[in-house]
């Protein structure tokens, strides 16, 4: 088993690290305080081609693969989770479109996404359909050359600024996963209302939104995956993309934990109490050793899962394990690192207070920890899993 990065991957990671540390780090607190989207960061990411890292070259992308893509995202997350999410989100819904949409729709949308000219949100979650994603009630009913969309979505990240929304809807009378498909709804469609949800705990520059669809007419050519009441293909197809997305949440959490760890380590080498530096106190040294063990364990889980996806051998259970371990680890580690700063760490003058708030989001979005554990338990008790043992 080869754990070494290629020269190209090392170059890509190091370039992203320099960008994050030199251009983004000192501005991160501003986006949080002002609850503003980092427009200048997005333009810079687009300029460098980071918004199309995993996209096919025919659409202007780099075809870099998920390992390479998330090496970049990890470096961004070390200084600003919000900026990392821009690259992450621009590589999720577009990959669904690239893998499942008709050719005409791909050619119309994807080049603009890669250039940063088009943003596309994921509109899946509903007030009564959170972890149970198959409980959605939004409908898309055929009417000639159009579909009429009715329903409500909630917690749609970047929904206030997205040019298009990838909407999960029922394409006819059905229950469960059967009949669910996806359709692109443009933001200026009559009957579509977007409302920001106030009071977000962290990642405040990435607005969460409610979307209301009141007889919204959408061209039939905007259907990405068709919902069929007789089967679940229109729903299951896009789910393959979410294997990488789940791991991506873990990688972003890993980045936040590493950023907090670096800040704590640097501070401990200069801060003195009781006549000695913090880095010389055994109890605190052990806390940092435990943190590093967890960080490296999360790294192995996440990048093994991503490497398998790149190799065409996705392992959904491993993806869930990576998300659970990395996101829960990051909560523990950021809190431990905040502790090293004593009372100072409790105030927003330092990045630690923001990091603690930001990383909490990652245990919830993309499938909660408990939902992922159900996936893992399903693997354990599956007849195909050899009693839950893994090679």
C-alpha cells in the first residue's frame, strides 16, 4: 500500500498552503464577524483553477481526482473553513451534473461553474426530511415541455447567491426513494422565494437559506436525473457522488483541527506559567500528543476512502467511518487547543473561538454522525461484510 503523494500532488498541496497562509489567513476573522461571503477569495480560487479541480477537461477542469482536490481543500480549511467550503461545494453539485445530466445540460452549465461564473446549490433537506433524505415532499410534475415544482427546502448552503439550485423532488406519486429525481431551478424563476435563516452559529459567511417553490415552471431540459415511481435510479445515481462529499466533510474537519493544533503548538513554545513554558508541562504535552495521534488517524481514514473512490472502488461504509471519526475528532482537538490559550482562547480576538464554532457544523451537515453510524452498522451486519471484518 503506497501512502506517498506524487510530485504533482505535493506541488499542488504546497501551492495551496502558501495561498492560504499568505492571502486568506489574516482575513478569515473578517468574514465571520461581518457575516460576509469572501468574494475576493472566490475570484482568486477561480483564477487559479481550484473551482474545477475534479472536473473533466472538456469543461475546463483539471481532472485532478478527489485526493488532489481535497489536499487543496484541507490546506484552505486550516485557516478558513468558509473558503474551503467554496472549493468543496463547487466540486459537489457539478460532479452530479457531470456524471448524470444530459450532454446539452452539461455543456451549458459546467464551463461556467469551472470559471466561477455559475454557482449551484444543493436543495435537498426539507423541514420534515433531514437525515431521512427519502422523506422529501417537494414535487416536480410534467406539464408539456416544463415541470411544475412545488415545495420547500431548508438549510440550503449558499442558496442566497446560487445561480441555480439542484433540487431533489418527486416526479410523481411515490414513496421512499422511488420516484425521486433532480432538476436544476434557476434563481430568477417566477414563484421561487429565497429566505436567509438568521442566527447561524459558525461559518457565518456561508448563509443557510429556505427555498419556497410555488408553481415554479422549469424547462424539461433542466432535468438532471429523472424520477421514476417504479424505481429509485433517479435518486440513487447522485448518491454515488456523496461518498466523496461525506469524506470531504471529514477532510475539512481535519484541516480545522490541524490549524488549531498549529496555533496551540506555536503559543505553547512562548507562553510561560509557573516558571516554565507550556510546552514543557507533561500534562499539556500529552494532550498535544493525543491530538496529533487523532489527526493522523483521521488523515489515514479520509485519504484511503478518497483514493478508493479515485480508483473506481468506492466504499460507502469507509466513507462514513472517515466522516464520523474526522468530524468528531476535530471537535475534541479544537477544544483542547483552545484550552491551551486559557481565558484568551474564549474571545474572538483569536481564531480558536471561531474554529470551535465552525467545526461543529461538520458533524451535522452531509449526514449526521448518528446517520453515518447506521450506515456503518448496516455494513457490520450485512451478509456481504464477512461479519463486519475488513481486509
